[in-house]
């Protein structure tokens, strides 16, 4: 993997952000393979395709690229609030590629991917609506709160200017294959319960602490009246899949990515 951006022809684009966007998109197309099936290259979607910039032409996995000069911290700016919620609700969330580049050296510093099945609406935080004087008055954007995205579901591909072995990347990614295979309703429950426990102050938590999220989860899944058994069942599945660990009866731990990132709290 060559981490340097290709030169973008001068004159075609006017703003720095436009150039950066084109340079990072060109880089992804040039270097990145599909995380699910390793097919390369990823195909860019037509301009203005909603919430996806690339698609794998072999397995159809969708990807959306977010790039930034410098670090992503807790918040990742996203588009329209209602659109993203609807995208998640209808199971059309793309995998998110978070690309951090060095604006001087024009090269990739970090690239991580968020598995599309793991972005819960609980991680989507609305921004203030634009004021009446703004060009798009009333428009409401949103941020993604990375602290509510499970760390195991944020897979590093490039870290601090070094590429990770592809086998490590696809190994970490394929842990979530089971999420693609479950029914959409079950996928939603797993994703939301995982997002809830991610909000707890420590990595070790009890079943009673998980039950605190009963009101939030009933609101998200109004057709289910037995929320507590449902929470318990999701925890069991997440333990069986190695996403959580059961330390002793009623006590669980959130598994972390080894050595790469500490949770910012
Ligand atoms: Zn693919």
C-alpha cells in the first residue's frame, strides 16, 4: 500500500477541501480492497449517490468515506440527521471509512473502518438546525459519536503511517460476518444493546446496569414488550461471538482492540 496521495491536476478544483476530498477518494480507489471479499479496486459510485462513495463490484458491500486533515476525535460530522436515521432503520448503512491525512505531506496517517451493522441510531447526535438566515434554513445535520461505536467494530487498516497486515484487517472485520447473516430485527437489537453498554463508564458491567437501558431500548423497539429477556439474550449472543466476555454470572466485559486505541472518556 502506497500511503501517498496522487497529485490532483491543478485548476480543476478551487477549494482545499474539494482537492482533499478528490485526493482521498482517488487514494481509496487506488489502494483499498473490499474488507469483506478482498476484491480490488472498490468502484466509485456515481456523484451525489446518497450515503455511499464506493461499492464492491464483487460482493456489493457499500462504503462511505470521511476524510479529515488531522485526527478524528470523538465526533465525526455527518450529513442530514433524518436521512442517516432512516438509512440505519432501513438497514442501508454503508461501512464508514475514516481516513486521516497529513495535509502537508499529503499522505494517509490513519485509516479505520466501521462495520455497517454496528452503527446504532444511539450514536447519531443531531446538530442545531440552521438558522432562518442560512442558505439551507431549517436543515439539520448530525454527528456520529464514536464513543458509542464499539471499539472492536472500528477496524484499523493504517495506523500512524503504517499499514496493518491485510490478514489482520480481514480477520478483525470478519468477526462481524454473523451480523450480516442475522435477521434485520435481530441485527438491530444486537447493535443497540452493544451501543448501550458502550455508554457505561467502565468496560466491566453487570446485567442490572445493562437493564438501565430498558426505556431507551423499548423506545427503539416498540413492538417488543419483553425488553429485559431480550437484553439478556443479546448479551449471550455477543458473548458467544467473542464481542463481550462473561466474567461470572451477571458480570460482563467489553472486549477491546489490543493495544491500538484507548477509549476516550
Ligand atoms: Zn467485496
